[in-house]
């Protein structure tokens, strides 16, 4: 998935967050987002289950309540990201930067660190 496609999905998700009768919830299940620039992206309540986010830039991203079940976040930069309420069960976080990330109420059962 290229950056232009990602930006379009983020814009539609932003519209959906403002009024769920407009836009569309970000459905990035199984998406290859390795090395993607998602810094400061608003991905609240997005579906990123089983997504490949290996080495992605998620600095300062808002992932509140996002579904990251089984996602590959190996080497991802999540510094300053809001992961509160996110589902990280079964996710791979080896080598990920979590400095300053908000992990309140995050589901982390079977997460690989």
C-alpha cells in the first residue's frame, strides 16, 4: 500500500470519526504498512488487526481503542502514541519504541515483547 492510498484511508477515517454517516472507518486488516509514515495519524477505533506495521513510523499517533490484534509492530516507532484501550493481544512488539506511549487499559495478553 502506498502513501497516497494510506492518506486517502486516513482522510475517510477522519470524516467517519467526525460523523459516522460520512467517510468510512479505516479497515487496514492484513494491510502491508511496513515502513509507512503514520506519525500523528488519527487512527482511533481503526481496524489494524494482523496488519504488517514493521518499522512503521507511528510517533504521536492516536490509536485509542484501535484493533491491533495479531499486528506485526516489530521495530515500529510508537513513541508518544496513544494506545489506551487498544487491543494488542497477540501483537509482535519486539524492538518497538514505546517511550512515552500511553498504554492505559491496553489489552496485551499474548503480546510478544
